[in-house]
């Protein structure tokens, strides 16, 4: 049967379709077609970049077990409902989808997607807890990737730890529950939840003079001074959540938004940080020799799998493999040999040459040359 994590993922995908149905209907009821398409775009983004990507191994697995069956059924249901929701916007593409997905397997189904009833869902029935939990995981994972980008550390390089701060105890519990998913997504060994955002970053508030000067006129200097007196971390949290910041000056109250105030963040210690929507992620960027070697092993796996494809091997073909290299990359082949073999379906892994190889490529990994040779294992 599907493992608990996959069952949660399937339930979430179906729930996202329901949530989108509620939102699209609400938008269309007030003739806001643009808003409706934004909701649909967000759904397609979540299905492609989260559901399908997180389920890739389930789709690729050899035998049609219950877990693989559940993944296919969920994706099928999501695609059919999405086609129906999109039908008024892209009538011909959705018709093509409907004919392929529905009419091809069920000749009793309505002849056209445009003959079907528009999907319905009730706001009150939505599993908000599940939707919020997965939204948090998606935001945290994307911030983890952004933090890597800012430090120029590629995703294939494992890191020791990500420290995460979120807004509430409920979110801390949700994060704990999905820690495995998030650590896999941002390729870290451990997720540590930190209650005080000040442990990860220090914030500084800067008035956006170009926006605020004309808006406030004479009051500008006083408002700017009052802004500097506010608690920067708390103010940053309010602005990132999309709320307005209240500044009181001489009996007058001013409301400032994220256009008016620039929030600068500075990482504490040897970390790479990204922050948004009340979530802050700090990655420890220091590499131990073991982490560096695992990164090299992942680089090799990628190259080997590309070479497999270019050599015309089938996805399930087993291979004999040899890697000729030196230094830390040779250590990576030695220490992570089992991992390399299982990820590339190698029956044997030699260090050095391989006679009668059908595929060969020399690449640079970690500044060292590595020659990869493979052939199909008969």
C-alpha cells in the first residue's frame, strides 16, 4: 500500500484541486477571469513541480504495486478535473486532453469536455490543515533552494543542516512532520527548528525614500525616525506576511506596506539565508570531506545516467561500470560505491578501465578529471 508520506501527498493533490475549484468558481461568479486563471496557474505549478516531481520514483518503479497504482489514479483524477476547470479558458487544448484521458477509455462518457458539468467543491469541506501544512513545506523547500542560489552551492551538493524558523507552534509541528520531505528537497542531512528568528538573521528596516517622501511630505522625517525605533524582526514579520505596519507620530497613525519599507537581512555566522511569507531558512554552508565526497558521487551519478541514455540503454538495463579518476573523487567512488551502483543500476563498479565499453565519457568533477566507462550487463 502507499506509504504514509505518499498517501498524504495523494490526499493533498486532490485537496488542491478542490481548493482551486472553490477559488475559480468564486472568481468566475464575479466575472474575474484573470483571477480564475491565476488560481489555475498556481495549481498546475503545484502539480508539476511538487506532486509529479515528488512522485517520480513511484511512476518509474517496475511492478504495478498499490503505491504506483495510487500515484497513477491520483494524477489521472487531477488531470481530468483540471481539464474541466480549464475548459472555458483553453477550449481546444482541454478538448484534446479530455478525448485522450476520458473518451479513449470510456465510450459512455459525455462526448465532449464542454458537455460535462463544471466541477464543484464546498469551501467548508476543504482540509485546511493539510493544505497549510504542504504549502509550508513547498515554501520552505523553495527558500532552501534560494538560499543555496545566493551562496552559489548547487543542489546536488549535500549540506549538513538547515535551520528553519516559522511563525507559529502549529507550523513548527507541521514542519517537524514533513522534515524528511523538506530535507530531501533541499538536500540537507537534518532540519532543525529554531523558535527565535534572531538566531538566524538580523533585520534592518530602511525607509524607501522615493515612495515615502512624496507620500508623506512634511511628516516624512518624523515617520522615518519612528520607523527606526520599531522592533525590526517583528516589523519584518508583519511586512512579509503582507500586512501593513502601523507607525504612530504626534497623535497621527501611518500605515506602511512592503513598498514603503525595505527590509534588509543579514545572516548570522557561516550560513546562507532566505526569508519570505514568515518563514526563514538558514543553511550551514561548511562542507566536511564526507559531504564533499557525496556531492562528487551525485555529480558522477548524473553523468553516468546521461551516458546510459546517450548509449541507447533502456531504463531498466543493468550495466557494468568503471570510473578512472584520482584524489577526493576516487575516494568518493570508494566510499559511496553502493550508492552510485544502486542509482545507476550497476551490477559491478571497478576503479580504472573497462574492456569493450560501449559508452565512455571524460568529465571534470570537483576540479578532477574522471573517465566513465560502461556497457550493458548481459
